């Protein structure tokens, strides 16, 4: 990796293919094209809850780390919004109705592992999730609102009330990535972890599709 290329640029370029592949996974593609159902959307929200419970739990442990703490912001916190969405979508007993799919469980385990031992790995997962939420996630939220008649209830996950300018927030985040004093080897490790995060995300969509097919047969 050339030192002349900002790390955030190299990271975005190296992960663009994986990002695109994840976005166009069958389950998510159907949901975006209007072919998915409200139940499909709820299934996605449920898996997000497990992922963000792990990620935000890791953030709590990483707040004292000199590198990771730079990226942690309460403005990004998604878990309360996800819980409100699930209560709206499934009712007060939503916790008893949701289960982590196999890939989600592996994804969660990986986040917990790096979130306890490796700042760079934590940042990789933090970057992949939250910058995605502030980018394509905004479009997804608006699309789901139109598709299913939501206003704010049901899509709170996509609403960042404390971030007035997502574009400026993302630019600042990337500046922080460029400023981290990682050597070339560590930057490669972080990029590899971002690619792993995208792979997990794609495989969660695959599991959601399998679960949907099985429920239709049952």
C-alpha cells in the first residue's frame, strides 16, 4: 500500500467490491426492489439487534483505548433505536421472538473477540457498520418507510437525530482513520478485517434467505 494514498481512501477502494457484493445479496436485493415482505424487514432488524449489542458492548470496553476511543461517539449508538423498533414491530415480548442466525452468531463472536483484544479489529467493524449506516443505510431507511408506511417507528435504527450533517461526520471519521499511527502491516490487518466484516454481512443475508425459504416450506 502506498504511503501516498490516505488510509481511508485505500480502505474504501480495497473494500468497494465486497461492499457492492454485500449490498446486492439476494435477500437484501429483494427487499430493496420491493419484493421483500414486512416480515423480511423485521427479520433483518432482529439480526441487527444481535450485531449492535455486540458492537456497542465492545465500544464500552474500548473507550479507554487511545486508538479506538477516537472513533467512539454516543451519537452513533443504535441499540436503543433497534429495541424501540422491535417493540413497535413485534410487541413488548420481542426478545422472546428473535434468535441469532448461525452467521450472526459467528459475526457476534468475532466482534466480541476483537472488541476485547484488538483496537484495529474493533475499528474495522465499527467503520463497516456505522459508516454504512450513515451512507447507504439512509437510503434503505427512506425506502423501508415508503414501502411499509413507517414514519419514525420501525425505522428508528436509520435515524441519527444527533448527527445534523452525516457527510461532515463521515469526512471527520475518515480524517481520524488517516491520523491513526498504524504501520503498513497493521493497516493491512485492518483492511482484511473490514473485508471479513463485509463477508459476515453478506452471509447473514444468505442465512436470512435460507430461513425465509424454510418458513415458506413449513
